[in-house]
C-alpha cells in the first residue's frame, strides 16, 4: 500500500471513529456540539500534522533522488573526460 492510500485510510478511520464516538456519547445539546467542535479541531490538527509529515518525507525523497542524479551525472562526466584525455 502506498503512503497516500495509507494516509487516506488513516484520515477516514479517524473521522469515522470520532463521529461514531460523539454520536454514541451520553451527552446532549450544547455539550455534544462543543464536543464535536473540539474533536473536529483536534482531528484537523492531527490531519494537518500527518500531511506535513507526508509532504516533508516526500520532499526529502525528491531531494535524495536529485542528489543521486547529480552524483551519477558527475561520475559519468568524469569518466567521459578521462576517456577523452
């Protein structure tokens, strides 16, 4: 499973769990609405954090590939220069 699908599954699971938990809670009215708002805020913060971690990890992988490509191109250039000399 790729990271995008895993992240989406995590988000959906957290969302469903939070909604079911709030709806089955014994509280009513304003207290339930406050609880929904608080859980929504916490879930949004958690999703933002997970998304930032995902983006940072992806950016690091891209940087690593760029560095590897630069190293490989330098080695090829050096070999070509050596052959020409």
